[in-house]
C-alpha cells in the first residue's frame, strides 16, 4: 500500500488513487462504473482525475460506516 496521504485539495490521478487505496486501477474503474466511488472529472482531452475533496469525503463516509 502507498504510504503517503491522499491530497486534501486539487486532483488525484486514478493510478495514484489506486496506490493510495491499495487496489489495482481496474478496481478503481469498476468502482466508478458501479458508482461506488465519486466519478472522476475530465481536465483535458487526455487527462481525467478525481477531485481530492470528494475522495476524502468518500473515505470519511466509508470510515464512519465501518466503525
């Protein structure tokens, strides 16, 4: 698992998000299709990333449900 923390602002690319979550990028893609994780935003023609605030809120919500 990736040891750095997820950024609290800005954007995070899907491969970095997968590293932070300790899953494969295809798992992140599947979660997006299943609407289990906030959808990424298109930043450019070839750049798609996740809003770090939305991801942190999603993680906080998940932690609340698990605890």
